[in-house]
C-alpha cells in the first residue's frame, strides 16, 4: 500500500468520540461527549416535518440559504451588538467544526503559528496540523483556569498569525471577562493577529456571568473571525449547522474554502432551523436558567460524592479533580468509571498540552432524571475506588 499522509501522524482519533463508544459498550450514562438527551424546541421539530413535505431537498446556495443568513444576521446583530450584513459577512457551514477549519484555512499558511489556550477542545490541534499551522500553547492554569499575562505576551512575541479563543470555554467552563478579552484583543492588534473564536456556548452562560463577544470590542471586528453553531443553542447537535461571521474581505475567501470542502450544509435542515431563529428572546433567557439549574443539580451531586471540581461559569462541562483516586492514567480511570460506576467522562489529558492527568470532564446537558441517576452512581465512586488496582 502507498504511504499515508505524514499529516495524520500528528494526531489520534477523537478521545471524546471514543469515550462515547466505551460508554455504549458498558451501558454507562454518557456524560462524556457533550450532547443533550432531550429534544429540541417543538417549533423546530414541527418545522422539520413540514420541510419533509414541502422541501427544499436540493442544494442551497453554497454559503447558506438567503433566509437563514438573514435570520442569523438579525439574531447575531442583536446579541453581538454590531451590525452584521447577511450577504457579505456570514457563511453557513456544517457545524462549527467546519466553521473552525474554514477559518483556520482562510487565515493560515503552512508554517504560520497559532496560539491555542490549553486545555483546549481537541479539534483545534487537529485543525492546526491539517492546515499546516504550528500551535503555540498557552496554559489556562488549573484549578481556576486563568492565563498568565506574561506568558501570553511571550506567545504573541513569536508573531502568530491567529489566536484561537473558545469562549465560553470547553472543557473548563471559563467565561472570559471583558478585561481578559480586551487584553487579548489589544495584543492581537499590536501584533496584527487574527482572533478565531469558537462561541458555540454563547447562550449557555450561568447566572450572573455574561458572554462578551470579541468581535464587538472596539476595533476588533476587522480581525475577528467568529465561529459558532446552532447545535447547543437549540439542542440539535446532529444537524450540523454552524456559521462564520467576519468582515467581507475574510468571508469572501472563507466562502471559497467552504464551497470546496462541503458545498453546503443540509438544505432541509437550514429551512427547518429558521423556526429556532424565530423564537422570542425569552427562549435564550430560559436556556440560561435551564442550564444554571442543571449545573446546580449536578454540582450538588458532586459535593455529596465528595468530589473536587472547578465551578463552571458557562458551557455545560465540569472538570473534576481525580488526584485522590489515582496518579496513573486518566484514560484507564475513565474506562474503569464507565464499567464499574456506570458513568462515562472524558479523560482530561486529551484536552491538555501539558502533562496533566488528574482531571476528568463531565457534561451536564442531560435530562434531570439522567443527572439524578448519574450522581446516584457517582456517590458509589469513593467506596468502589478503594478496591481499584491503580
Ligand atoms: N463539543 C462536544 C464535546 O466537547 C461534542 C464534541 C463532538 O464530538 N463533536 O463533547
């Protein structure tokens, strides 16, 4: 067989998706790969039924249907507080996974440097390698997951082409403050760097925290490539509808990358999701309340099980410290947890560039009854861990 591309030696399969397979194997409650076990709003499901009859079933315009871009521009103009042009400043993608890849390929040439905060959502490492970029990792130091300003300045001094900013952050649950965003933004201006954001959890921010958009900071729109998706906002992770928002000069190039990568997101789903974008503002407020309550329910369970964690401010993940149970492999610990305790988590080491093995990530985007059963099982962890051979 001819030799496979060297690029693929740089990364492994997704550990998050692997944990879902392990969870299924043991019939565990899957709190690893982050997706809800509850339905999208009924308006969206009804629209999907209607679309099955009425279409569209053929290609949409490659960069997204006119109606969807208009609806997205309207919603994002309101939430971001900056005016977005539906015809020039948006491209609809197959999830934010494609949005990030398109952004990286639009911004970077092979050999360019890209700053990535660590721990990071595992796709960014693979994205960088696939477009030939070289990551510079800047730690978000546990347990608070804050960055050191001097370290970030040192990274910018290496003249990166872009910085990736996941805010609210997966896996840490950190919501970057406006001061932190200004600090990052000022460095991006000083060193002429793109900021590529991943803001898929923009509407999942616990009270009293607030999501601030990098693109909306003074002077930042021109260098910010904002990626997001509708997956988390409307509980439709399988629909794969995401988007990139950026100035016209960036979007006209991003459209080319997107067109040749995927042609376009699924046309019927683009039509059906309009029902979500037409929901009133109260929907987003109730989403925030829903996840604030789910966080309380799950964290109370972790407290009762005597587990140590960093309280998330946004997204739907929590990093739990497992150092009292093991100083060995966190992957093995997660396998054991799925098999013996019946709850699946993601080993933290898959998110860290540094050698950190004492965290696992749970997500809490599940029905209350699922979370209640999960914490009941986790209450047995301490006792079961005593007989575990490390
Ligand atoms: N973003 C989700 C997570 O971090 C799902 C990842 C995926 O498999 N696409 O778990």
